[in-house]
C-alpha cells in the first residue's frame, strides 16, 4: 500500500513540474550567502551566462585574475554575470570584504565555498577554478587553475553566440601549463 502511495506522489510531482521520473536536471542548484548575508542561488541568473569563479584571498593566481573577471563583468553586464565564491574560512568574512572593496570588485561575491563545491562542478581540488553555465543554466565549461585572458575571451564569445572557428574545449586544465 505504501509503495502505491509513493508512486502516485512521484507521478503527481512529475505532472506538476513537467519532469519525468529519472529525468536528470541539466542545471545545478547551488546556493551560498553573499557579503550582505543574503542567500543567493545560481537559479536566479537563468537567462544570463554565468561565470562561477572559486577563489581565496590567500591565493596569488586568484588575486591576479580578479581584474580580468571584473573587466568581463563590466563589459558584458547585460548578458553575463561573474560570481566569485570565496573559499576563505568563514571567520575571514571581514578580510574578504576588505579585499573586494580595495580591489573594486563589482561582481557578486559569495562566501563559504568548500572543496566539496569544487568537486560538485568537476573542478578538482585547487583554486582558482571556474565553471561556466549557459543561459539555460547548464554547465558547459570548466577551467582548472588561473584563467588565461585570450582563452577566456574566446570562451565567452562562444557562449554569447559570437564565436568563430572550433568551440573551446569543455575542460581547460591550466594547472598543467
């Protein structure tokens, strides 16, 4: 009797949500709090390309790529959102806030990222690491290690439908460069 009830509930949810049992979700649900303490979720950026960058204030390559990410956000703010997820300790919120203010980072910063988050997105164990999502919320690219300006520009052009030539690889491992 209980299994019939469960099956009915699953089918009802499928009907209400438009999904079928066993259908995989193409978009990740990922949420953290921002510097203001407000809960933020990737889902709120559907319709825009998302560049999800995992970083830390103590990471030299992370600090070096921040101006490039800030420029990307300024240049394409109507179609792209850059989100920086700090892997600094939760007690370091003030340090993260000072870092962002001092460097005039104009994109959202989320706190309390973890190694498990990197794993969830297939980004290995080192920072910096960046995941790319299309406007439908599907993860379409990964860069392990520090971003390269020329390759980032090419990847973003492709994601915006402006690319020419071969598409960029799904995985770019700059830790091996």
